[in-house]
C-alpha cells in the first residue's frame, strides 16, 4: 500500500487490492487512527455520515486532498490501470 502523500496528521494511501465494484478512491489515515475514504471523481468523502469526522477536520482533509489530488490519481491509475 503505497503512501502517496502526508500532510499534517493525514496520510493518503492507495491500497493495491480493492474491489472492482468500488469507485476509485484514496484512504486517508488520520492521526487518531480513523480511516476515511475520498472518492477521486468527486473529491468527497465516500460516506461522511459513517465516519463522524468533525466539520473543521473534514474541510482540512479535503483541502489537503485537493493539493495532492494529481499525484494521488496518477498513483491510483498506475496501480489499478483504470480511472
């Protein structure tokens, strides 16, 4: 599982084995051990209600994602061979 980026307390990781029915996404590990997923097509949390991430932290996660999105998408495409 290559780590693509790290910013603050967020670590962006692309898993090498994903289900083919899942949309392209990146896992974000938070410093408190929480793991959330961001859908690459829309740049949104896949299930924000499930993770109970406070709004301020959610905005920070998505802002960090946007800064690293081109690299995350490149790595995801290299690993999974699709966009």
